[in-house]
């Protein structure tokens, strides 16, 4: 009797995938003609933006072996602020975690809700979506992932739920925001449409996408609650799964004070981000202060603080390093001078199709370009000066171009391997990129259909 052996396809580790992407980017610099737009200052924003009439070919500039070898260390340098924040915040948060305060608070909430404990999920998703929409935590979202892991663990959930309630929720609010300064407002200024126009429509998009995320996450959470074998990520331990006093004690006044200090610090950072444009270094500094206060209240000795800090840092080595690896892809594409050529080539078909199809093509172009230019403001500076005049040529409102840019950025941010933030979140949660794709792609498809319908409405009826 012959037996057939099933050959299981082994997906490479995320580090291997990102390294492959770096090599592919290097090969592209030999195959794609080099070209560039002249950059001029936009009087409305003060930014250097592309002149849409100035594209020209330049001498081919394929990257050398030296560039390829330097891609990762230079990517590390370019991502230094994110990597520093990741290590420092994770280390400081581990000190807070080892007081046991967060663990006992979450346990008390779950016991209070009893069989309705999964209601914690929509509450956190709504909160993070709002914070993302107003621009309070987008750059610092990685710092919130350990909290998501703690909550998910106490709920009996896996890393997918942790990422969904923190990262996906934040980026859903951010990606559909009616007010975010460095994306939608910047794009509106470059496109010369009224700033904050379309506020009601974009607010509706934020509401609908957040509701869809809640339904999707709750469906997944209920499924793995009934049958843990249905978990895509599995239930392996992470650096933030347990605190020093995991199974002991009731919630105390000290615990409540520690948690209030922690969330008060997050609130202070959110205020500083919106009011003073604080960077991620402020998040690290605030967490340092929180860790010291928590250690004093929680009776943690200085030596134990050091041990907790190192333990927290150890848990995010994978996530921190992958951030630099991912940034190496953008470095190669920029060195080869091919990004502008790709933008120019992709934009050519827009003038030969109908308005609705043009809006969908604009969306697709922005989705592709987000892999090449992961920065929202950087993408706006390159894309919007080209898309806005193209909207005029095909007879569309420039607001359509703004929507296509914003929502294209939103969709691909959720699974972009060239984004240091995305890869750091996955590494922190211990979720491989291929497993993440299995979880997120069905949701992205639903969002894509919604966005295409929304673009049809904007084209036909305006905002």
C-alpha cells in the first residue's frame, strides 16, 4: 500500500522575508529606469513637493553590493528613534508590570464582567481608534502593545487579538481620520482644497471602519474562546504575559494609584503630542518617570528595577531589530532613484478611463506606493502634487485624490512589511508575518470594498 506524504510549505521567518525584499529592491534598481521629479517648495505648507510637469529620466543608478550590505545598518540608523523607544518603553513598562498592579486590575475587571468579559475588546478598540484619529498615539502605538498583550492574555486570547485592539484600532482611526495634521490636512493643503473639508464623511468612515473592526475581532475572539485550536497565532508565552505577582492578591489602593499614574502619563503624552508635537523620545522619558513612581509605590528595590528593565528589553529584541531591517528596503529604493519612475509610470493610465475607475486606480497606486514610501507625509509630498492635477484632467474633484491617498495609505499600513512600526508590533507580539497575513487580509478585503464604495459616492455625489 502506497502512502502519500503531504509536503508542507514552510514560510520563511520574517527576517528572511525582509532580507529577500531588500535583495528584490536591489535587483529593481537595475531593471527600472532611474528618474525623478524636480522638487519645489509648496507655499501653502512650506514642504518640498514634486513638480507634476517635471519628470525626467536620469542616469541609471543601480545600487552596489556595498549599498546592499549597508542597507540594514543604515536602516537601523534611520529607525533609531523607534528602536530606542521600543527598548526603553518596554523595559520601563516591565517594571510597572512587575508590581502586579495591571495584572490584578485586569483580573478584577474580568471577574466583574464574568461571562461578558469580552466586552473589554470593543471598549479598547473604540478608545484606541479615537486616539489614533486625533493623532495622540500613532507614532507611539508600539508602546501600547505590551498592555494589549497583558489584556489579551487575561482574556484567554492570543497575540492577534492584542494587535487588533491596539495597533489595528489605532491605525483604523488614523487612516480614516478627518483631522490628522500630517496626512489628510497636509494632503488637502497640497491639493489646494479647503482644510478639514469632508469632515462629516470622513468621520462616518472612521465610525464604520471601527465598527467593522469590532465585529471582526469579536468574531475571532469568540471562535478561539470556544475552540483554542482555531487560534492563528497560538498561545506561546510573550515577555509581558505574566507579572511578578500573577496569581496572587486582590486589587489594592496602591494598584489603583499605579495604574492611574500609568494612564495619566499616557494621557500627558497624548496631550503633548497634539499640543507641542512631541516625538517618541518624550514617550520614553515619561515612561521612565512612571517606572520610578510605580517602583516606589510597589516596593520594588533598585536592583530589582534593573532586572525588570533588562527582562523587558530582552523581550523586544526581535521586534526592535526587525524595524531596522524593514527600513533597509526604503534605503535601497531611494539609492537607486526609481521611486519617482514608479510613481510616473503608475499614474499614466488615469487620464484614459472613467472617473470612478480613475479613483480606484488612484487608490491602487497609493496602496502600491505606500510600500515604497511608508511615511504618510512623505507619500503626500510625492503623490498629491501629481494626483491633484490629474483629477482636474479627468474632471474629478481634487477631494477624490485626497481620499484615494488617505485610504490607500490606511489599507496597506495594516500589513506593510517595509513599515518599521508594523514589523515592530508583530515582533513584539510574537506573531510571524505570514500568520498575520492570514488574520488581517480578510479584514483588509472588507475595508477595500468599503473604500471603493466610498470613492464611488465621493465621485458621484461629492463630500
